[in-house]
C-alpha cells in the first residue's frame, strides 16, 4: 500500500441495512443514479460496454444481460437505450436482494434474489454485468460471485467498480454534501471508496475462477474486468 492507496477498510454500507426508511433509500438510490449520469458512468457504458456487446451478438439476434445488484436499474436502462441507438437489441434482467430496491426498476425487469445463488440455469444469459457492486464483498465472497457469474454467463462477464484512492475519498467528501439528496449517500460513498479493490487486487481475486480475465483502467478511479468464455 501507499499513501495514496491506503489499506482496504471493509465496513457495512448504510443503504444495505435492513430498516432503512423507504424515502431515504429512494433518495440515496437517486443520488447513485445522479453520479452515474453526471460523473461519467453513462459515458463508460457507451465507451466500454457497447463495443464489447457488438462483438458478442450475431446480427438480428439479441443479447440477454443479467445486472447483478442492480438497485433501481438505472445502468441497465442506459445500456438498453445506448444499444438500441447502435442497432442492438438487449433483453435486460436485474437482480437485487432488497425488494425495496428492485421495486424501483421497471416492472418485469428485476427480480429479488441472492447473487451468490443465482436462480438461473447454467449459461442461460449472454452477459453477466455488475457495476459498483463487487466492492461490497470480501475477497472470498467476491470470488464466489465471479464463479457464480461464470456459471450462468454464456458469453461474457463485465465488472465496473471503484478503485481505492485518497483523492476519490476527498472528492466525495467535498462534492457529496452539496450534490447528494441523502446523508446516507455521503457516508456510503466514503465507505465504498475505503473498501474498494485496486485493479491488482481484483485481478488476483479473479485469476483462479476466471482464467484469462482482463482487468484494465476504465476511468480515473474506475477499473473494468472483462472475461469472455473460450
């Protein structure tokens, strides 16, 4: 570790706790969507995911995407819109363990369930996607999630997540109180950065369960993992 990349500090995030009032959860999920739309998440979907999906789908045949830990489903909605603009048809299904989160997604597009035991057959979806999800889990849990994703993915797995860095933590501390609707978002944003993995750490976690997975820098404080089925 270095001064700029401190030791990982795992902590529960407030939004994941039971008993969070519905209005607070909805405000915090709206903040997460604001970050995605305003601070580069949407452009990452356009620049990183669309070209990959274009290589996986045959002309005239749609791809099925499973979005792990989808929350309100905003990433999936953006992905479907961007894909359509590029002439691709996607069938999106999200999964989130919290019913209070899943119900905010479009009706019929999300199920409440356990990402460690996905309720889908082997190789039943084209691509398993997760964004800002893996950092919630210990290295062992993250490896289990990646292995379960591999089980159900027919073609590829794509993960986008934060990298731990003091500048990212400082940015949330400065911007969060001004931009976020919920105080939960400020606290959870800092927690997310403190327990985020570096690209090197996630590559080591993924290596035993996703041989050949590629981990690269996607943005200043975001890494991307891509695994394609041989």
